[in-house]
């Protein structure tokens, strides 16, 4: 734990201290889950992602996006502090706190979703962040989001290989939220990697390659969504997801 302290306009009552606890928390800025490093007020049980402490205006998909502490109200909304009007264009989930907004396109993003890489390359496989899903998602087996806001189609990571390994950002977010607690519990359990090796035993070399590519890709995206620069938790979560898919016979 460091001794870094700072004041922040979202919590003027007390200074925030930078800590590094390996536990799950909800950021009081963007209202999304996180783990490990953050700024915290112990007295008020107030936490901020490291990324949510300083939120400069950024560029997403070539468009300038402005940081706002609250999502803009919908055209017909009459509530003073509505947290139901705006959904993230990347993941399709409701935005309840800090947000990035593009005036030109009217896009809105969770701060974490705004930081997703335009492309992630693992070996010779490239996953590009696209606004359209060309085929069904490898996780939910649907082309359209099953849980996102109906007017927001949601973005997807699309593989350059014709193997159907495309993923809704929404579904990757769901994987992260569903496996975070289990990953934290498994962090110090060496049998996590052992089980993964046993499960992959007997697969063809091509399948093993895709297993490793998929694991690395999911680990990278999980780490961005959780704000984990060490990638330790993201990698552990990817292990758990791959194990679940193999046990269920969903891949190979």
C-alpha cells in the first residue's frame, strides 16, 4: 500500500488514499466493479478506480469524447438525476456514473469501455473492435445483444480468422463480472493452471493454438475492464472461462 493521498471533487469531505487490496469493490465514480489499485476513503467506504481519478478527454474510434461526471438526460426524461437514460455504446449496459460522451456521434461510454483497444493482436490473430457483428457471438451464440439496451446494438471484437471467434463487448463484460470473485479466490491456488493443462490435454495442435490465443485475448480485455495493469487477475479469469467452455463442450 502506498501513502499517496489526494483530494477529488467527487468526494470533497476527505482526502483519498491510494491502496492496493486484492478484493472486489464498486467504483463510486463510474459504478463499475474493480479490484486491486484504487483511491479510497476508509471513513466513508468510498472508492475510485485509478482511471476514474483523472479522466482527460480522449479519442474513441477517431471521435473526440468529453468526460462528464453524470450521464446526459434523455430527450424525454424529467428526472433530475436519472441513471437510466444512457447506455454505453460499446457494451450496451446502462451508464450510472462517470461517462465519456461524443457530441458528434452522440456516443456514450463507461470510462473503462472507452479505453478498450481498437485492436488486439495475439500471434497472427487480430481482434478488431467493430460496431457491427458479422456473425454470432462465440459466447451467447447470438448476433444481437441479449441483455443490452434495445436501441444500442453494442460493439464486438471480431477475429480476422474465419473461425467464428467474435465476442460482444457486453458478453466479455458479463464474463468478467461473473468470474471476478472466483478469480480472486483462485489467485493463490496453483491448481488453477494445472487443471487448465489437463483439460487441454488431447486437443489437436490447432485447437491448442486457439486455446492459447483465446485465453490471451480474454485476459487482455478483462484486464482493461477491471483496470488491472498487472494482468494477473485478468489472466486468472481467462483460465476459469476457458475451463468452463471446455468442460461444457462449447469449444472444440
